[in-house]
C-alpha cells in the first residue's frame, strides 16, 4: 500500500507510530456524484448525468470496499451500462496493478499498468492514498469518485431511468435505521478489523478487537429476531456488512488476529451470511483466491513468509434457515 505525493509514487506503509500505534484511514478525496439528470449530489457535490457506457468501475476482487460496489452493480443490473476492470490481488511495491499474469483483467480502457496512474491521469499533482474502488468518467477522462459508500448509493439509484430497475436498497422510511447501523458497522466492524489488524501496540490492538467483537455480539442479537439489519427488507446495510463477514473466517480471524470467535461460531450471523451468499448474483462476486492471496501475500509486515493458508472450509452453500424470520426481499422487487 503506497501513496502519491505531488504526483510521485511512494511505496510507504501507514505511519502508525505517528498515531500511537493506531491505524488511521484517510478519507476519500474525489467525491463528485452521478445523478439521473446531472443535478448536484445529496450534500451539494458536483453532479454528473448518468449515461449508459460513460462510466467504468476500477476494483479489486479482494477489497471489501470495492466488493460493495460490485454487488450493487450486479443487483441493479448495471453490467451493460457500467464497465469494470479488476486489479491483481497482489499489492506490492507499486500498489494495485493490472498485471494479467497475476490474475488481473488488465486495463483495456486506459492501458495503465498501475492503479496509481489513474490518479495522476486525473490530477498530475495528486497527493493521497491510492485506493479502490474508483469510478472513471470516460467523457472527461478522470476519476470522479473513489468513496465506496458514495458509489453504493449512486449505483443504487442514479441509473434507474435507464434500466427500469427499481430495486431500492436505501428506502426513504428506513434511512434513519440504515444510517445508524452503517455507522456502527463501519466504525467497529468494516474498519474495526483493520484497526485491530494494523495496530502496532498491544493496548491499541486489544481495544479495537474488543470493540469489534462487542459489535458482532450486538448484531448477533439483532439478527435473532429480524431477518435483515433494517428489518424485513434487504438494504445497503446488509451489503456493507456482508463484504466483511465473507472475509472474516478466511482472513481476518487469523491474519488480523481477530480470533476471539469465528463468524461460524455465531448461529445468527453465520446463517445470515449464508443467506446473503446464496442470494441470486452475490456468490459470483466473491473470489476467495483473490481475497486470500491479497491479504496473506501483500501484507509482509504481518505475514513475512507470504504463505497463503489452504483453509478454512466454509461450506457457504449449506441451508441457512432464515426463512423462519419475516422477510420480504428488496423493496421494489
């Protein structure tokens, strides 16, 4: 993992010493918003009109933040409207790459070798972390947004007039609940595994791993009485949690030392995970080869031998039994 400083690439890990052993995630900087008609985004962000074939999504199949956008693209039927390229799972001295011999799709759109080149095509003086996902605008030749939460919302509604797909994963009457769940899940689970895994002081690690498992216990209780995080309807909150849960037992439990319990040890969370995995279209967005190779091979400060474990056996196709709880699918289906 590296960064650009005034347009120059630096192979530089996070400076946890500066933060007392804490991993601190940098906020996304590119935040233009795709809307149906080009009007401004929800907080007044510059708007860009949704058009078929105009946008291209750059992702890693290993990255949970990018995975969110792939699931939304699939559920909303956007495969023919929004193109996609994926990186190699190996993130080494040049960061994310498009090396085909390592499992990347390559970059047929811009022909770059390294993901950071897309950032300098956008801004030759760019300074900041180079991350996925990134949404590329073919018309203006730049990344317009690199914040996964924004992209989930945009893909969830901006193209509906073009596709006729009215599935609503952020329904108006559930937004307060979804936002509250998202805030807890992001801080303590999505980002919590990283705050534990990248910690460089014992007390910092213990603080975050404790908070992580307290949050998992809260969700285990929540899912005992309702099928999805916001109740009867599957929403974006479930998609945002899923991409961490699907990686948990395979990667975070061992590699990030988040090993108080496995997801498999939670009856409700594990059955919920299986249901979402079995949801039409979602399993095909999951690539365990990329996930495991990325984490175990790329983080040599954590796993210097770069040995990738063969297990665990997850058996995600087993019956989930969530039908016992009231659930109505996705609003608009």
